């Protein structure tokens, strides 16, 4: 039935485009699961002429991985636009004093002019680096986040960074994340991971190590998510020595190799690092999911199982302590949200990681899609979804709109680019990148807010007013 629906939507395309886009859809069947994800194409170039939801490499490095490191200054190197439009949009919260030891809410750009394109921007970059150390004496380091023209004109940011690191006596990290590299922001994650590996990881030591030292990897503290996660691990008796990269510091990047276990939330954006630390430092890693109580209990227990009886007892105690509050939230909101149909389309992780939280509230994920997921993400997604649901890769704006209407969904969860179209259609919508300026959504603290937000959105009386007007 859903297969026919997808076919109908794709019918509007010219033959070649239809054939191409067909490969990015999969109906979740046992057969599809057993063949792996052989039928679903992902991580390939978006089709020219249709509206892709994807971002670029620079977004993946500056916006996602490096940007949240709060005590370094990240230079958006190139023309003004990339810096301006990536300024403060990702809600990666950080403690500290703005401009003193926290630069996450600032935007520093080399603001390329025509002369920089013609004669090169290297000289300018040196000047900016000196200015940064004068203006922000407590900045611990600098990164250079390359925008497209830097690669096109062949500037040698590596040489500048090396020279200036010596002169200014601080880590200066050149990152080759020019937007044209790769097919989405995903390669930017990889490039940023490689730069962490090559320039900072292992560069500092930890005075004292312990048996319970862990890293949080791939939590960017969107709306305070990393804080809501960290307290759970600490309540269990673990010591978080590094938090990557939400509310993170240069030092946390440098000492992470001293942990006993890497705990990774966003596998898509930081799997490269946990792989590397496993190979180079023999640190095991495991994935976890702190969206919704079911997944949180499951993850906490799996994490505790990696440690001794003390931690395991703490874990059970803690679950017993929080469970009544979680049950109360479910009892309150489930009757209002049960069987509501949800369509999700997010970046590379949340399209599967948030499913459990919706299901805890009795909601039904009928379709889920990613902007830039890879094969390994889809392999993790298929088993999480119900038989017959639609899984989409890099869906176009048109495809999403048509599907949402044909599936008659009660809620769409996606990003700001999508949001207002659905509002105008009278379809309840939540931003699942920024949490719609709410959050956190991780952990027990987060679920309380998640449930309230979904109820507030789905059951708002305003949708009926819009829908009636149409008729
Ligand atoms: Fe990972 Mo928006 Fe994360 Fe994921 Fe990643 Fe992005 Fe955001 Fe989205 C992200 S790192 S910015 S969990 S915090 S690039 S919401 S894959 S697309 S689903």
C-alpha cells in the first residue's frame, strides 16, 4: 500500500528523475531487512533540479563538530555569507562568559573581498590570528574553517596555521572543509574528525585516571542535551572526562584518549573518532540512545553492564528512582497522543534515535528519512521501524509534502526549511534539529519537555482554524 503511495508521488517526475529517486525509497519489509539495505541508495550526489534538504561540508565541520568547542575561536575563512548564515543557528549551548572563555555565540570571519580571491587570503589570515590573540587573550586555540573559495584559489592554510601556531604559541588547526567537498555535511564531519585526530587528540595528559572514566562522544548539547545526559552517567557513578563537542573545550579533545570507554550518541558524525581511538588507544566504544525512557533505561543498563556491580546497582537504583516520574509523564500524555501518525526527516541520527521516545507516548512513526545518512545508518534504522513503514533518503521538498498529505500524518518532525510549508498546510510540525527553541530532549529531564512539546503541537486548537479556512 505504501509502495503504491511512493510510486504515485514519484509519478510527477520525468522518467530519468523518477528512476533515480526510486532508489532512495524503501518500504520496510522482512525481505528488505534481510537483504541489508541493498535496495536503498544513500550518501550519493543529490539530483540536480530538485530541492535537497542537505547542507555542505563546511556546515558539517564548522556548524557541527568544531563549532561547539567553546574556548577556541573558529574562523569562518572565506566570504561573509557562510559565517553569517551559520551564526548561532545550532543552539549548541555552552557555559562560560562570552568573549572571555566561551566564543560559541560569536562569529569571526575573514570576510573575503575580491582582492583576497585574486591575491590570496593567507596574509589576511595571519593578521586575523594575531588580532584574535590580542582581543581574546584567554582563547586556547584557533581553527580555520575553510569555505569554498579557499580551496578553489589554492590558499595554503596549513602553512599559515603552522607558522602562526609557533608565533602565537597555541594550537591552530587548519580544516579543509570547503563546502564543495563530498555530497553533504557528512564529509565535513569526517574531515573535522580527522583534524581532531591529527592536531589535538592525545596532546595533553590527565593528572589522574580512574576505572570509571568515560567520554561522551557525539553529543552537541543542543538545547542542553549533553548536560541532561551527563548527569545520568554521573549519577550512575561514572566520571565523564570529555564531552565532545557540546559545551566542550580544547582540553577535552586533547585528553579523551585516557578514557576507559567511549560512549557515542551520534554515530553518524563521530564514528571516525571512536574507531580511531579503538585502534590507536585500545578504547572500546558503544552506542547509546537517551531519547525517551525506554531507550534510556536500555542504554543505561547496557552501559552499566560494562562496569562492576557497584555501577550496576547504582544504575538500577537510579532507574527505580526516575521511573515513577517517567510513568507519570506517559500516563498524562499518552492518551492525548496515542496512535498519532508521525513523519520524520532529519539529518543522520535522530530519524531513528527519536523513534523510541515517540513510541513511549504511543505515537506511530509511519515514515522516516535522513538528509545524509550512510548505509550503516540505514542498517540500524530498518530494525527499529515497523513493517510497511517508508524509509527515505535525501527526500526532496516535493516528495515530503506529497507524502505527508497522502499519509495524512498528525505530526511532521523536520527542520526550519520545512516547517512553515506544513504550518500553511495546517499540519502540526516540530523542528527536530533545534527542538523548536525548546529542549533538552535527552535523558529524563528531556523526556518531560519532549512529551509536553509534542502534545502542545499536535493538540493545539490552531490547526483546526487553518484547516477550516481552506474548506
Ligand atoms: Fe548527529 Mo541538524 Fe546532530 Fe544529527 Fe548531525 Fe545535524 Fe544536528 Fe541532525 C545532527 S550531529 S545539526 S545528531 S545535532 S549534522 S539535528 S547527525 S542534521 S540528526
